[in-house]
C-alpha cells in the first residue's frame, strides 16, 4: 500500500470518500495475504504510507472492523484470524443464497447480463489454466477477483436487493477462506473449476429455474469436495479455532 496506489484509485473513483478508498486498498492487501492474519495495523504507519492524515485511516479501519476483517484489542486493530466456525457458517449461508438466486436469475436475467456472465466464465477458464495453485500469492488473486464478479452478477440478476446486500457483505470473506484453503489443490481441481462457470451459463440459457438451482448446487458441492480432498481442514484445524499460527508460521 502506498501513495501511488491511492492516487490511481482516486483517479478511477473521483467521487468516492477517501476513507473508502483506503479501506479498499487495505482490504486488497488482506485478501491477497500481503498482510497476514494477526498483524496489527498501526494508524500512524498507514497514514504515512498513504500520505494522508490519521482521520481517514481510522475511519477505514473502523469500516473493515465492521465488515469482519479486523478485530480490536486495547483500541488497536488486528487482521482477523481464520476460524473453522466462521468458514462453516459462511459456507452454509452460501448454500442457502446462491442456488435460490440462480433460480431467480434464470427467469429474470437479461441477454446482456447472460453475455457478461459468459465473458467472465471464459475469462475464469483462462485464469484457472494460468494459475499455479499457489493461492497465497498474487498469481491466484485475479481468479478470486473474477470469481467474485461472476457470482455477484449472478446474485444481482435475481433482482432481490436484500439478498444482494447480504451477499456483498460476506462474499469476499468466503473467497478469502477458499483461497487460503486451496493452497495445495488436488491435481485436477483447477481444470474442474475452470469449466464449471461455463456450465452454469449454458444452463441459464434454458431459463429453467429448477435446472439453474441444480447446477449451482452442484457447483457448490464440487467446491466443498475440493476442500475436503485438499485435507487442509482436517490437517490444519483439528480441534483448534485459530489455524493462523500453524499456517502462516
């Protein structure tokens, strides 16, 4: 994070509040693991790095705290560690929301939205083929970003503002966990995931809600099986709530 990044983001978003831009940049560093879980975020150091006063930095940290990326101890902010319970809870929420949204989207999405989804699906195919599988690195972040865009567009196409807001609040968190867990995926996993989003688009073309629900349920089940096969949950979590120390140490 530096002044040049903030300058570019301000040029791209001239009407955005400064603290929102700073929050986005810090969140990108958290999601890409450039800032490790458990790290203390120091206001003065961040303000100096961004070339701003401490006030927008403090507001940015408060925002990230509210979104669940940070926790606070003795008035200091730290990057939140991973926990099995949060991951399980997020996965349960995903399995409730996304199939329903896909069914609604099958009835409501426009041809333009379907073309956008196809474009993203083919880009995901390309990115997965380029990915190394070493997910705690910059090489996998474009995949995670495109995954976020694809699923967000699909959920928004359902036309339910409440669901869209809920999804916006939690989706980056679950992608954060997925990228963390898939550090060493099974050999065929990236190929499976590379083609899965095109299958979703092919199904949406039929405009059949039941088919759309079924294919997204299948997609989420594949992701769940991938995580189980990676054995990270079993080998790293065990009975521990916080696996950060074992993984990042």
